[in-house]
C-alpha cells in the first residue's frame, strides 16, 4: 500500500500511470511539445499526454480545470482556473466545484509530485475558504462551532504569495503557487534566494525532511493591497504539513519550530471571535488583510471589509491582459478613472509599456511605408513582401489600403485576439510592478 494514500491527487496520478504502463508497456516523463491549429508552439506535461493517449473521458474531465506545470520529473498540480492577478485565490468561486470528486480539488493547491519516483515532494495547505463563502462557513455555523470548540487559534492573514519548501533528495525543493521551475518565476527565484541565504531556514528544512514548510512571501516588488515596509520583506512561516500523513500542525506547534530556528512567522493573536469581527469593520485595506482561524482543525479566512472591496476592484483592473484589452478597445480612460489613486501607478506601469510599444511600432511602420513605391498596387505589394519584416508587413499593407490599424489587437469582433506583454518584447515581469521612488 502507498505511503501517500491520504492524498487523492497522488492516488489519481498513480492510477493513471499504472494504466498507461499496462496499456503501452513503457512510459516516459518528457514534456511534450506540439503545434496547435493556429501554428502556435505549445507544451504539455507528461501526465496530460498520458491522459490523451489513454482516451479515458473521466480523467480528461478531472484535469480540465487544473493547471499542471512540469519541471524535470516534478509535476505541480493546481486549480489554475481560480487564480487571480496576484497569484492567490479568486474570492468568487463555485462552491460546488470544491465538493466534486469528494473534495479532490481542495488538495490541488500547488501539490508537487515526483512522477518518476512516485513521491509527494510538497503538500501545502488544503484549500480553505472565507467566512460565509460556503454553507459550512456560514456565520451562524462558525459561531456554534466556536462555542463547542476544544481548540481555537487566530493568526494574521498576511497579504503576500504562498511558497512551499522541503528538503528532498539531498536538496531544497521550492515552489510558488503556480511555478516549480525557478527560471519561470522571478518571485520563486527571489523567495528561494532569501531561504538558502539564511542558514537557520536551511537548517530547519534539513532537520525536518518529512515536512512541507509553507511560507508567505512578502516583497515590495510585488505589493498587493496591504502597505508593507522594506523591513517587512521576507519569508514568514505559516504552517507545516507532513507529506506522509497529510497532518497539518497547529499554529502553537508551528511556533515552536519558528522559535527553535529563529525564523519569521505569522502573528498569533490572543483575541475572541467578537474581537475579530469588530476588527474587520475597522481596519483599512492598507493596514491588514484579515485573519485565519483554526477551529478544531477547521480553517477559515475572515477578511476585513475594506480589504475585500479594494481587492475585488484591483483583481479586476490590475490584470495585465485586461489593461491591454482596454487600451486596444480604446476604453482605457474608463478603466483608469475607477482605480484608487494610491494604486494607479501599478496600472500605469503596464499601460505605459503598451503605449510605448504602439508608438515604436507605428514609427517603424511609417518608415517602411514612406520608403515604399506606390505607383501601383502590385508594385507596392511586391516591394513590401521583399523589404518589410513579417511582423510589420500587414500594418504597412493596411496603410496603403486605408484600413484602420490596431497594433495590439487582431481577429474579428466575435473572437478578438490581444497581444501579450511577452509578444511585445517584454519578458522581465519583475520590473513591471516595481514602483519608482
């Protein structure tokens, strides 16, 4: 029997792997590359390829909402459909989704599995939800649960990004909520550098290899809503979870590890539930996100009212792709007027990159058009095909034909396509949200 039977994600993957071996009598762990119908090069994990080859509809339905990232033989499994711009969870989800397949998706919170060696590498928190977000988290039910609780713990809900780490196979493995490859996430690379450069953190992981250490990563380079200071940057210990049993330690147990190894930890408060509810009405969004309550191992998030409102706004308007869409559709003024003054810099950092791209592309296109012979359409088109780089060719032709040009939008009104930042030559996303002094 597997030592990880507590984890349904691991069980499903091992079941798929077994069926693949039985059917094909071989298996490989490569990332698969292919070209889609639009001639765009894409990659899928070995797990997704196995499911395609097996042609079992149940597996296809199960993984459809998931984001699966692969690095070497490591797979990161996450409920990708519900990710917001900050890399956390969206506040608006379908409660039925979390109940599907006996709560299977609740364990898809960036769990990392060594697919070749059949091991769980990282097992972060099981998905838990907000007060009043689900039937079991209705206020009256939580109040009743608290009355009969044997243990109640209240901690600070830090406003950063979750990162998990563990000492596995003689090395430190670390993941973000969506990334397992350090080369694919500047946040993860930064968090990893913070960890390995502090001997107390490294010692903590090495001496406790059976645990996934779960941290909140705070950095001013990726500020969310709460206003942190430079001294607040770093990795804060949130929890420990045993990869072999799935047991999650109480906060008072976590504190013993934090104290022993002298690492930062989220604050534990000596408050009542009434105190918490009062605070959520009084704290402003820049002061605090809210609280996490552990009521006899039932975890809930209780967020400050002001934070919830501002986060809803920012989750909608700070999306890079949404900003690009508004610029392309000439509705950016309508967007920016809704942004709180203290957060406009964040939107404008993205917008100015897009505006610069449009401006520079327009200059290049105009230069080619000015050089072109325009005595006849045939002569013009032949010259364009021979002298204009492919990425500008269509725009130059549109100028000749007198058609409207949109440098960041293509397709038709029913199915428009918008350029991504990396398609504009902007790949260093870490610089996008760094505020200039």
